[in-house]
C-alpha cells in the first residue's frame, strides 16, 4: 500500500510508536544514523539495516538505546539550563 507523503521513515515510526511493533527499525532516521556512527556501527541505512538484522525481533528496543546514546537535550535529566 503506497500513500502519498508516507515514506519508510513515517511507516517505521507508526509501526513502532503507534502499533507497538517491537521489530520496527527506522534506519533512515538521522538520530539513529548519528548514534550508530558514534558507537562505530555502519551509518549508511542499507548497511545499518543489515547489521540490525542481528537484533531481530527486538530492533525497536535497539532504536531506543541508540537514541539514548546521543548527547541531545531531550536525553538530559534534569534538563541542562540555558542562559
């Protein structure tokens, strides 16, 4: 089923967040790609998807761990103060 404006990233996000799919993996997500590179995994979507096949059927959980590995304000608690 193809819907205009709905690509692979959107489909994976809906599967993971909306439907609770434990194996959704948004390999094109910029945060995932940056985190993968930071932990010395391949960051190209095709290569990252190949590597992530080892994490089946729990790739959504791997996604959460990769997002958490980023040094991003959303991952800081308590939030860093800005001046």
